[in-house]
């Protein structure tokens, strides 16, 4: 079982500790700091650290480390999942999870699943069907791997004790799914519909996965030409973004990010649209493109200045892509209808679809 | 299925993890942080070094003042700041006295923060912490379940060894609490008590057994957790609950599910036989999926025997377990999904394990830490079960944004998964990885290529060519890694590969990395016959650089010299001599020793024909076995999948080995429980897709297949009665039945002990001792009770036994804490044993005990006795007019109700005053105020005209005079609303105690807890009259029984039905010669002031009659 919990900021200060059993001195965190200093990146800190007497299991979220101390065998996932749930709870309460927020706040009351006799003047239920496209595109532009991760997030403000039923036009699409505990799994198994008494407020009703077996539409392509020349230390970069399978919608909020190799000192690039920044410390090049129109394809070109003397990089860096398409669920999932039982009033119902990039990577 | 009202949204997640429950105090504790400005002030105090020392003893004075103030908001602010300090890890222990007195605060927010503080510092300030204990004890009897639970939680979190007996009692009480939430909290308290005092194990196991039998899903998860913490070896406790656990699993909160799944995995490995011993015919189509070599090697040995054996039939409980865990794969909780995955991995027939694949792949979308654990598990699974993850190969492709250990894990899995058909895709991926900037990742990729090359013969040459191409890579680490891998590969290859070796020999000139240099030198030495011209030259160069090389390189130079000297002595003998001489004076003793050995082999003292010399060639040039390139996850199998030990690949503290399947299944009938199960006839192989319909079938379907084994229970009609009276009173012989009933009496006790009338026959006396140990006297006086019955002499000594009793409040508190201690005075000394028996006093043994030895009241025990007076007159509940002909009358029988001892039993008498028959008289709708419970009377099916029928109703009034309102329905349509409120005197039960104890108890219940008054009856009553009057009105027992009429003070004792709070009544009579008009004084002492006052009122009216 979890013995103690420490929350550590990126400066390495333990700013909060909590002990469930006997008090373990915070010096146990030194083992964690050792591991932290060995890792180049916060995400490289191993989730489980073995020390002579304790096991430190940690998660890294929102720039904070949540380090729990265990003394004996237990499922690491149990602890990890729990810590993430703690962070989620903080986010629920505070809207965010930062050091100052945690320090400032008190939360003293339980949030019940549903308060008894909830009452709203406007009875509303909103559902967001969010789909994230995960993809790896190889340098020739063909799709190595693509899949869709979908979520149905709800914000339900309904009086009384409503019993909701949601049906889909094409429930067969789902390869795999997981549900909020309020969903009656038996009915899903037999009828493929979601039947549930919603908790009050916002929550994630369902997540689903449409896997590698189905064909996934990739909405954007990136034409790229990056070259690092030997010699005087300059390279060239030329990127063009264009829509591919967008089902008639515009792709918005497009953002390209490239982690440049360490030899790159600076970038002199001009975009035909949007804004470009390059951070010489993290060597992150990011191009905020915005909206992509078929008529005028956004383009970014220019030169890269390389460290003189050092050999040019062996390989080109990968491009991470972000975008959103509103009013569209790229998999074709559609909510058929939503019915409410158990209460007499007529609620206002709304479903919104949105597609965005998940882990979308273009190899160059 | 999910009861939305019962589950606080956050509390469940804490529960199973939490020692201290998360619901309230963690968040307050954790989120606390000085509260804005408050924090700054306190910072300021400490930051200035000058003020630090001078004001040290005055530190926190402002906080103390705030805590002492009478305003709640100031207290709250102070507490917030203090908890903020605690959370920051700053020492706030000197505030303990100031804080702890606020434990009695009425403000719930202040109270919670004080609790949080208390739990943190109780261990350091044990004496002071004891001051607060009585508050919790009182709270444990509060009608509000949340307050009871919270009190228990905090009480059990206080790690002070002296309160162990109190905790034990509190747990014992709470386990039979009406509220499942309190029972759940009791389950959480068990591991805490166990860690505080492992000696309590035996008693705790009994408690756990009770909890495991609990039918509420809220409780079960926590009960299993307690089981796992305290007595995981007691597998026998699980048998009876196994099917229930499987059936309710889906409805349990998610953290409980994890624990239960894990426990059931262990259980199943001891109870069922290996489903893969013999593959059933149903598996046939699946076979090609699995790696051939694996399935063969595993089942080959057993197959031969298997032919002779009877075909494997899965135990239906085994099938039930698999079936009921499967829906949990859809849980949103990664730990639950992983739990099910490992259960299938360890328990399911080979063909079914792949059911978990999709869900595991889904977890890969989760947070990095989750990915890491899941990938480790998958890596380990893929060494055995390739086929499972084959279709998801692409999910393991590496992204540039993955963290490095995730990348390595994915690489491992890709390598494990690669087959002839997929190798081309895998290799193409590997190719892109080699260009990565992350050098450790590149090195791992090269090793992975090497493994693919050695595992899959088709691609060996391609890979080798690829690796050779890497030898000209600009990055040295890439080259070095390639060299090492090529070396290994060449060893496994029979071919010539002269070109490659020559290429590598050339590399020695500029490659710096020792491991690579050593590998090259070894290769040259080993295959020196293939490059006879180059090898001596390499040795020449090495001899020059020898002294600057690393140890591993030096060793290989020496090896190379020896081998060359044996194959090509003309060219190299001198060089070898030279190298040996250098090595002889090397700082490394290992090297010096080796050279000494080699010199004697290669240059034997007695010439080349010596015996050693003859064998030297065979020793050095022997064919070496090729290294096997295999997954580093191969040996992780020894650990349970998903466990901490598995993840760190080392045995963690407290790791429990997963038992190997027994050869013969143990008796499956032990799992037949009282509860009939929804079971289908056994099926040879599971076909889950077709059985979807009844996954989460709860026990509501009562097609009993077990009914033959316990016919008696089916008659009772109440499926919940685990220890229903039918069972224990049936044919089984008496002794074990008694034990059983005692051990797992469910909350509303229906066990035998409650059934036994107070005046039990003396044949029960043999049971007395054991019973007392079980429950009466958990606080430690149980063993005393027998030996100290000899009289009041020892009574003074007895209370001294529990160590931390009264003295603490007086001395330790200091000036400030005096006022808070007022309340303490009015409560019996914290450890005074007797009072602690309370709330289930009636349920368990004392009833029997008193029957055996009623007269010799033990010095320090309070014993239940039967009513000394039972009123016989009936009162009317429904008159014939309002009841349309039905008359109902009632009287209080003052006997314990059979359903629950907390209930007042009311005898009803129904009379039909009409000329028609009345049918079906039963209780209709009940409208009960908070906490009241009502046990309906048995329906009267037919009441003939003019006839009268009796029946009994039970009402738990919760120590209040609230009326129980309900409808009596006749003939299915006519309803008569009735309201039944018992006078205070009827919700008591009589107890006896020694005079001495009575006086002490009374002394402890002074002040607010004493209600007194006087009445002036018309004529001076005699003591016996008064006694009669009192007993008629109030169900108590008269003490000091046989003193005659000259006794001027009468004493009566009882306790309330529901909470068992002690009630002491003293009636003072005027002197016999005082004449008429003298006042009679009545005093009632009771912890519950309301009860006391109302009793007083009733008594006064009664005495005026």
C-alpha cells in the first residue's frame, strides 16, 4: 500500500508531503533526485525506483512529480493509476494542477456522484465526440500506421435522477472501448447502446479505439525537403502543407513542430502564412500555420545555419503535426439519439464532433 | 448496477489505497498550504534568524491564541495554517495541546482539520493524543454513519500502541454496524491495527471472515484488501465466498476490483488444474497462432501422458472466474485492465489469453508511466505468446517523442514479435531508428537487428550486410555496437565471412571504444586461420599500444597472442613473448595471473612436446558454443505479471510466489455456499462470445444448484442469511454450529446467540468462557472476569489493568487544556473496560453468560438480565372503527427481538370484530424517520370473524421516541395508517452490576449527564412499592435486590436498546418517619442527555400515581 506521498516541483523542492502510515522522512526523495539528475528529460525518470528499503513510484504531470513511497510488493499500475487520478482530481477541483494552486486550496467536502435532489433551471446535456488521429507517415508520404482514439466527454446538468440512453448509427466501428463506471455494460454487450445514470457535471463517458485494421483517413499531407549540407554550414528547409482526405471540411489550428538536431544554431525561414518561432535552447522550431485552404497551400522555406566544424546531422528530424477539424468525427462515428427516462422534463441535448491530431508524426 | 447515490466520487479511489482514507482528510491535508496570506506570516516568523531564537518558545503564539478563541472562523484559519505547515513538512508538534482540545469542536471543518493534524502527530505525542480518544469513542456511537466512520478512521490511524484494545473493540463493533460505509471503514482499519500490533491477528481473522461474508459490494473490496494484508494464507476463508466474489465483481468499486482479481488469481492457482495440460479440440483452429516451439516445448512432455488421461474438463468455478472478470477489460482503470490481463495470462486456456490483447493495446495510449508498465508486461508475454500481439505489431512502432525507456521496451517487443512474414516490416522500421539522435536507442536497435538476424535464418545475411554497412557510420558508438553484434552473429554462422573479418581488422586502427576493440581482437584470434596475413600484423600494432589499453582489451591482446603463437609460431613467437612480459607487470592482478597460466601452456618449460604443450592448441582453439541472442525478458516469467517484482525483475519485499497448478484439483465442493448460484451446466471449453448474456448476473437469479447441500436455508426465504438460524440449528452437532454462528454473525444478527433467551439453561455454562473471549470483553478484561469473580476486593485492582486510563487528562493537559477536559470528566475513563462493550452487547454472548451466573455479579462486568417485570396490559393501536372492523392492540414484551437485539419487540394482537373473514393482513408502506428500522410482523393470511391472532413486530427506535409510522393493510386494499412510539422506558433493557461499579459509573456520569428531580407523592411510599412502580414504567433491573424496606436508596440499571448506552437510575426515599408530604428524589444518569431527561419525566409521572 502507499505509505507516503511527496509532491515535488521542477526546482526539486518537496512542497507537500502526506503520510498514511508512519512518517517517512523526506530524505527518501534523495534517491529520486539522483535518478532525476541522471535523466536528460523529465519524462526519462524511471517510474519505479528501487531503494534499499522502499520503492518509489512516481508520475510526472503538469511539471510536477508525484512520488509515492511503498514498502512492499504491490501492483505498480495500481499506484500509478491512483496518482494520475489524484492529479485528475486536482484538475477537476482547481481547473489546473500547479504548485501554487495546490498550495492555496482547501477542499473539504466530498463531491458525491449525484447530490440528492439536484435541480437546474436549464436542464442540459452536452456531448463532445472527440477523435484523435495517431499516425506515423514515412518520408515518402505513405502511411506506416494510423489509428483513431476517440472519447465521448459529457457535461450533464440535469435535475433529479435521469436515466439516459445513447445509441449510435454505426456502433460496429468500435474496435475496443472502455467506459465510465456508470455505464451498464450488460446493455452495451447485448444491444450496443450506452445506458447510464450520469454523474452530475463533466466526465468522460467512454473512450474507444479504432485500430490498425480499419482504414483511417489522414487529413493532411506535408511535402518536405530538408537538407543539411556540409561545407560552409548551411542547410535548407522547404515545407508545404496541404489537405488530403478532409471530407469537405477545413483543417484549422494547424501547427508543425520540429525538434532540430543539436548542430542547428538558427533558422532563417519565411512562411507564406502563419508565424514561425525557433527556440535556440530547446532547438524547437514551431510553425503556427492556422487554417489550410486548398487554393493557397501554406509554405515555409529558408535556410538553417549549422555549427561550423561539426559534421552535419545523419538524418532529418521528424515533424510533429497538430490540427483540428470541427464538426467532423473522422471515423464516421455518429450519435443516433439520446433518450432520457426517469424524469419528466424535456432536456436540451447537444452533440458536437471534433477531430484533432493525436500523436501525428511525419518522418523526413 | 451502479448505485449512484452510494458512491462518493472520490472517496472510493482513496479507499483501497489509503491507510487514512482519502475522502476528506487527504485532500484537506494535501491541498492545504497556508491559505494565502497566512502562510506568509508564518514564513516571516521563521525566516528572520534574529527572531528565530529569541522568540522560539513563543513561536506560534498567535496560532495558539486563535485556537483558543471562541470564534470558529479564527480557529479554522489557524488550523488551515497549521495543516499548511504540516503539509510542507515543517514541525508543528508543539501546537499539539492547543490543537487537540479543538477535537470537540462542533464545527465540522475545524474538526476535520484537527483530525488530520492528530493523525500526523499522535505518534509523537502519545500521552496527549489519548485525551482525544474519548471523543472518538463517543462519535463511534453517533447516529450519523459518516461521523461513526470518520471516528473509526481517525481512531485507527492514530498509531499509539496503548489504544490497540480500543481499536479492536471499535472494529468489532463497526463490523456489525448497520451502515455498509462504516463496515467498509472497519475493513480499512484492520490492516492498520495489524501493522500496529501483529499479535491481534487471530481476532482480526475472525473479523475478516465476517466481512468477507458481507453482501454489500461497498464492503467486499475492502474486506478482501484486509484479507490480503493480514492473512493471505488463509485460503479456506475464500472458499465459501468465491462464487459470490465472482458474481459481484463488476459492481465493486474499481480499486477493490484490482485487489480481488489479484487475490482470486492466487486462489485459483491453488484450486484448479492447469487448463493447458492438454489442449482441447476446440483449440485446434487457434494453434497456428502460437509460436510452435513454445507450445511444443511446454506441452510435449505432458502430451504423452495426456493421451491416457481423461479429457480435461474445466472446473465450472474456474470458468466462472474467467467469465466474470472478462467485462472488466473494458474498465477505464488501467490497473483493473492489467489485473484481468495477468489473470488470463496465468489462468486461462491458451486459446483464450488473446482476449486481453485489445485492452492491453488500449492502455498504450495512456500516460507514460502506464505505458512503461504495460509494455514491460507485453515484452514478457511476447517471449511466450507471439501470436497474441502479432496483429498489433504496428502499435509498437517507436515515435520520436517517446521517452527513451519506452523506446527500448518497444524495440524489445518488436524483436520478440518478428517472424518470417513480418521481418521485412520490422527491419524497415529498425532502419529508420538507426538514424535517430538518441544514441542509446540506436545501440539498442543494432542489438535488436542482431537478434532478429540470429532468430530468423532468412534474413541473417541481409542483416549482416546491413550491420557491416554500419561499420562505416560516422558515429563511433554505432560502429562499436555493430562490431559487438557482428562478432556474436559470426559465431552463430557457419560460413566463411572472410571479407567481414578483414574489414573489421582494419577498424582496429581508429575505433576507440574498448568493447568494440576487444570484440575485434577476439574475432581475429578466433578466425586467425582465415586471415593468416593480417592477424600477425594486428598483434604487432597491439603490442605497441598495449600499455594504454583498457583491461578488457589487454585480455584479448593476450588471447590473440596466445592463439597466434600456437597457429603461426614463426611470425609471432617473439611478439607473444613481448606481450606476455608486458602483461606480467600489469597493474591488474587478473591479467598477471592469466599470463602466468598462459605462459606455461604456450611456452612450457620442458619443451613443446611436454604434456601441457600438446594440449595447448586444443585448449585455446576449441570450438566455442555460439552465444544465444535472446530476450532479456525471458526469465521474468518467474514473477507474477504486473507485479512490482516483475517490473523491477527482482524479488520485492512481501512478494508472494504464484503457486503452480496442483496436479489434482482439490475438492471443489468446499465452494458450495449457502447462496444458490446462477450456474449453467459445465462446458468442456469456454466459449465466452456465446455466453455474453450473463456476465454480470448478480445473485438475484436463484436457480439453485446447490440447494441439495443445504436444504434448510432455502426454506427461510431470505437469501442473505449467511448464518441463518436454520443452518446452525439443524442436524449438525452443536459445538461447531455454535462456533460458526459466532464467527460470522452478519450485521443484523440472526445467529444463535441472539436467539438464545436470557435465562439460558445452565448447560450453556461451558460455553461461557469461550464466548466471553469472543466478544464481551475485547478490551482485555475477558480473561480477568473468571478469575476475579471472588469479590469486590479485587475490583479496585481490576480497573488499573488497562494502562493509559484516567491520569492523563489531569496531569498532561496544562493550563489551557483544562476547559476542554470538562467533557472528558463526564465520560468514563477512556479505557474503563465495561463501557466499551456497548453496542453489540446485546447481540452476542452476555445474554448467555448472564444466564449461567446471574447471581454472582462479577466485580467489574455489566451483565444483561431478563426483564424483572413484564407488563401484561394491552394498549390499543387501531380501534375497530378506524380499522373498519379490525382491532389491533399491542404490548411490550420486554424480551429481545429475534431479528435484532437492538429492536424493541412489540406483541400485536389482531381481532376481527366484523362478521366477514379478513385476509392477508400485512405491513404496507413504511414511513420511518432517520435511522429507524422496522421488522415486519408475519402476515396474517386469514382472520376468522371474531377471531384473535397474535404476532410480533420489531422496531429499532434508535434510542429516540420518534414514532414508527406504517400502514397495516388488510385484504389487499384497505390501509390503516398507524403510528407507534415507545415510551423511553421501553427502549431499554435491564442490566445488573455490582454496587461498587454502579457508584463508580454514576460518578463518571455527572454534570450534564445527570438529570435529577423530586416528586411528592400523596403518601409516603415503601421501597417495594417504588420498586414496582419503577419497574412497571421502565425496563430496567433493580440492584441491591434483597435489602428490606429500610433501604432508603434504590438503584436501577439498564442500557438503551440500540446503542447500549448505560442508564443508571437512583431513587432516594425520604426517611421512614418523615411522614406524608416528604419528597422522593429521582436521579437519572445517562450519557445521552435526552434519554436521561425523558426518563426522568416518565418516572416522575409514574411515581405520582
